[in-house]
């Protein structure tokens, strides 16, 4: 590309107008080449994401650097190929102009013919360059449109991917919340675990029909059995309590009777005291 830049700055192309021995400088090729340089830089800037993969990196040794290895998309590969063809055409034009410099002092017929042939060859090569520039411009527009489509598609895919990632995070959060609730329920200090139930082996011996029951149904049956046992014990306790109250009432009545009897005995002794004295005198 150094030769292209040198040519575009220092060696503008020339074409012939009018007489064959008159060569007029025409800056259109140089101007188009400068636009081409800017266009190529723009392509590399706008299409950087499509040319470079995420894992590619610039090599440390630029002498072995090859741009083709970084181009991944077909439209950019074709554009790069046409740019290389343009580079080749320009270099050939520069080499031809250097090999056939302008001879302002041409006088002989042979020199004039050589000058005319050189001018015609330069014009022909310039036409090839202009045609190649047109091809590159068309490919550049197509490449830009393709990149825009790819960017739009990438944006849509990124939005879908972000939505999926957000949904995944929500599911993970919900899973974590449910696991926390399940763990809290499993580690909850239930009161039924502290009930003084009869041993499982004894319960199954008394109620063999529950041997095939699930753990939940078995625990429910054991709790229900404990409840019925406690109801019966409560009934017996109430009966015993009534008997106790009855016995307490009887004991209290006996105490009251004994108290009355003591009073009657004391009164009898007091009343019998005169009789005792009379009997003692006799």
C-alpha cells in the first residue's frame, strides 16, 4: 500500500487531450485513490466486528501479519480481494509510468509514436482503475448494508439472549427461594416430634395393618393412637378424680362425726361427774 499512497500523492495519473504530444495532468485518479484509502479505512472501522473474531488478537510480529486470516465474512473477503486487484493495477500503472517517462523533447517520428503509445496505454490502465473503483464502491455499499443487517440481527439476538438470561436468573432466584423454604420446613422443630409416642415396633405389633403404610400415614396413625390413648386416660382420670372427691367428702363427714362424738363424750363425762362422786362416797 506504500506505493499506492506514494502514487496518489506524488504521481498523479495523466491523460492526453488534444494533440498526441500534449500530456495534461488529471487529478481525478489521485482524488479517487485518496477516497479509496479513506473508504478502505472506513470499511475496516465499521466492519471491525465482522472481520475479527472475539478470540483473534494482533500478532506480535507484524512481518507475518496477514489480513486475509482475519476476514471471516464472504462480502468482506470479496471486497478485500477487489482492493488487492486495484492495488495491483495501480502498482502496474506506476511501474509503467516509471518505465516510460514523459519525453517533452520528442522530435522524431519514432519518439512521437512511443509517446503516443505510452499515453494510450496509460489511459487504458486508468480506465481499468476507474472500472475497478466502481466495482469497489458497489461492493463497499453492499458490504455496509450487509454489516448493518448483521448489526441489526445481532442486536435482536442480543435482546433475545438478554431476555433468556434474565429469565434464567429469575428461575435460579425462584429455585433458591424454594430450596430455602423447603429447608426451613424440613428443619422446623415440629411439636409432634416431641410427643412421647410408643415405639414403632410396638405400634406395628399392635396394629399390623399399618405395616404397608407410608411414613406420613404411619406417623398420623401413631399420633391418632396416642390421642385415643390420652382420651381414655383422661376419662379414667376424671373418674378417679370423682372417686377422690367422693372419698374426700366421706372422710370429711367421718371427721365431722368424730368431732361431734368427742363433744358428746366430753358432755357425758361432765354430766356423769356427780354420779361418780356419789358412788365414791358410798
